[in-house]
């Protein structure tokens, strides 16, 4: 929780993130490589340094193996970040870890493109497997 000029901006920790909301369904064409892109400009969480909200665009790209991500469940999962104090770099990695665990894709990339704040524009991209081939 951050205090500024006598005002309090409450936020919660990462324990409030709900990966259990994520659901999948069977990908019926595992022999065919398809890249799926999911994008929303309604991404938000809270800066743990200032307590102020961070807003941006989230892009998820993945190649399914046997499972696809169910979109309504993704919306619920993403909403669980709304009051979470988490650094931008950590948010991207947490998203990737939770999504990979749920979907078990061949490849996945998560990009968070944060709106300009204080003259600084931040874009964080993380990938699975990483460049060294690690999970």
C-alpha cells in the first residue's frame, strides 16, 4: 500500500492472481501448425512503487500443441491482475508462466506494451521456449 499526500492507494499482492481461472479445449488439428494471436488494449495492473494503475496492450501469440486457450476464462484471469501490485517486467513473465502451464504450447510469446507514463514508454516481450530452448 502506498501513501501520497495523505491518501492511500491500496493494492494486493501476486497471491490474488487467479491462474485457476484459465481453461482450455482440445486443439483438433495438432498435425497443422497454427499461430494464434490474442490482443487486448484493456490490460491493467498496479505499479508497486507508486500504487498508481498501469494500463497497456497485451498481445499473446502461441502455437498450440494439443490445447487452445478458452477466451472467456482468459478474460477472468486477466481481470484478476487489476488490483495487483506487480512490476511490468514481472507481469509479463508471470503471464507467460501461467499461460504455458495451462496451454502447454509448442511456442508462446507475451508482449505487454504499456501506455506512456512520465515520458517513459515500456514494452516487455517474453518467450517460451526462451532463446536457449529452455522452458
